[in-house]
C-alpha cells in the first residue's frame, strides 16, 4: 500500500497540471474557436520566467507572481497582433499559432540556449508518515493546482465575468445585441487562458527539466483531454484530464511509456468514435 | 428616429436589400409586413450591425450607425428581440436579465422592479431555468431583456411565431401599453394580422427588398386588400 500512494500522488499531480494547461486551451477554444498551437510554448515561457528569476536571484514566489503576468501580457500582445484577425476560423488559427509556436521556441533558444535548465525546489523537505515519504513541493504543487482549477471554475460559473463569458460562448450575436462587447470578452478570456498556462509552467518548473521543447509534451495530452472530455462544460476538462493523464501515467509506471502512449491514443480514438462530443458533451447546439 | 437611405446589404455576394430606404417615426409602433424571404429579418439584422452594410446609410436618433459594432448600437438605445427569441436556455430568468443590465452598465437602464411590474411572471420565476419556459414565456423574457437596457427603439422580429394565440394577445396588449407609457418607438416584423391590428400605428409592406406601400392602421382596418396583395391572406 505504501508503495501505491506515491504513484497515485504522482499521477494526481500530473493530472492536475494537465487540467490547468487544458483549461487555458479550452477557454480559448470553447469561447473563440481558436485552436492555440502556441499554448504549450506559453506554458514553456512560464517555466523560463522561473529560470530567469532564479538567475537574477529573485525569490521563488516572485517568479510565481511574475510568470502569469509576463505570459498574460504576451497573450495580450498575441491577441492584438494575431488572434484578433482570425477569430472563429479554426483552420487559420492552427496555422498562425503553429507558426507562432516555432517563433517563440526559437526566441527562447536564442535567449537561453538549446540546453535544458533546472529550477531549484523552493522547499526541500518531504512529508514523512510512517513508511510513507513524499516530496513536500509536489504536495504544494497539487494544492496550488486545485486552488487554481477551483478559482477558474468559480470565475466562469459564479461571477458576472463568467456569466458574460458563457453568454458570449453560447450566442455571440445575441450577447452583442444586449450591449456586450464580445471582442473585449474574447481578449480577456484569451489573456486569462495564457496567464493560466504561464502559471502552470512556473509551478511545474522545479520538478521537470526546463527546455525549449517541453511545451509539446503538455499541448498534445492537453488537446486529447479536451477531445476526450468534451469542449462544452468546464467539467469536461476534468474528466478528460483524468482519463488521459491517469492512463498515460499509470501505464508508463507499470508497463512502459510507449505502451502508455499507445493505450492513451487507442482509448482516445475509441471515445471519440463512440462519443464524438466527448464524455461530457461538446459545445451546445445554437 | 430611424432613417435608412439607399441601403444595400446581404449575405456574402448575394444582396437581399438593394437601395432600401425608409423612415420610422419616433414614438410610434410601425409594423413591417411581407411574405417570407422578402428581406425583413435581413433588415433587422442589418440595423443591429449583425450583417455588414455594403452601401447606404442608417441614421438612428442623429447618429450614423451603419458602421458601428452591434454592442455599440445596442448601447445607444436600439433594443433587439431576434427571431426565435434566442434566450439563454441554461441560464436562469434573472441571469438572462442581468446580462442585459451588464451590457448596458453605466447607461440608461430600467430598474428591475419596473420590468417585474410589467411582466410579473418573470419575478415569480426569476430563479427558474429559462429553457424550461414555454414559447410565450420565453418571448416575454426576450422582450423584457431588451427593455431593461432602456432602449429608445425596439426591434421585434416575429414575436408571435410559434406562440399560442391567447399569449399573443397578452403580449400585444402589454407592448402597446409600454409603448404608450414610455414613448418607446417599436419596429415590428410580423405575419400575424391580429397582432399588427392590436399594436401598430402604421404598417409598411415589403416586397423584393424594398418598401412597396405604407398605410396607417385605420386604413388597414377598413380595407384589407393590401393584406391580400402582400401576404396573400
């Protein structure tokens, strides 16, 4: 049993980070029809903000605060320069943001070099309970992720901003004819989505190796989570993230990473074949 | 109030409205009648900025609105009740109304009590999901949602479509009362002759993307040959 608990915790923390990444993706896709291929790079830049903060001798917490601000601001620039012109044209958004992802990756290579970096753990200790021992930072990471996921759900289901956002998703034209500035809603939702990616990257930086290619490893399972869970209700991301992240991580430990990936894709294909809208349903018919 | 000059608009390359002109007087209820496919809904959507204007001019209360974004047109006082009502089915009644309040924040919004006074059913069922409403109740909600922004003019696109006759009459009478009390101008697209007779002061007949005839409601009451010609009823 004591061997099982760390595995379950590992899987859970991976799922939570995956859900954080996928949440940002889904806000942007569900709301604006923008498939943001650069989302993984925004996540990566969040991690590099931690590297830069560490190099500058800033405290860990400063990096955690700076990452979503810097990446969110980058999101604002990307929205104004690029995304604004291609709303609701999914195919164009794939091309444009894919190009953007290459550019961002190269920018990071030029600035930080192609090699991988590591970020020191802010807390070294482990939680010891009898025979069970688990790194403290991973527990903090899980708690922070749960808070963030909960906060995002709260923002989109309990606040006026969320009411407006959900109205714009469901019926953009009707929302506009009620005086709601849909473009402004798109812009701030995009910024929230990118800031979330940046924060997720910053949080996860101390437990992974930070390199320019790290984005893809979260983008692909992030997209799979949305496909499997359904892009409609926010809860779809939770279910999708749990299925994709859970299967991937458990099988990677028990069998092999390759077998895990093959299984994840087979399950994803089966679910998409049997329930094209995803487990929790897709965007509602207009 | 609303002056449209030489308007051309449509979908993609296909123009539905060509050289369309008309004037809608303030403080009156004007009904726009015509067979399906004559461009009535296109006209409504074009006024609201939901369809791009190819050429021509739309003046609303002294402002040229043909290039403004939809939310801006709404905020300067154009209320819109679209065809098919388009209420937010998953939201509660109160949330549907709140959306319009948020959209018109800082503007000339009506107090919610005023809305509840006009339509008591919305108060009784404020916390009910709007999707559980009947067609007529949804229509009332859609109208209330447009009114709460304090519009100077209300565009109503086929409000009686798919609604039982008893409620049609109630809605007509209530709208008539609101228009009289508040001086609200209404432009209503309608096929239902009873509704037009209850509500309208003036009737425009539209065919092939242009106004062919206009008459006041008294003329229509005495002589329904226009109805035969333009609606084949």
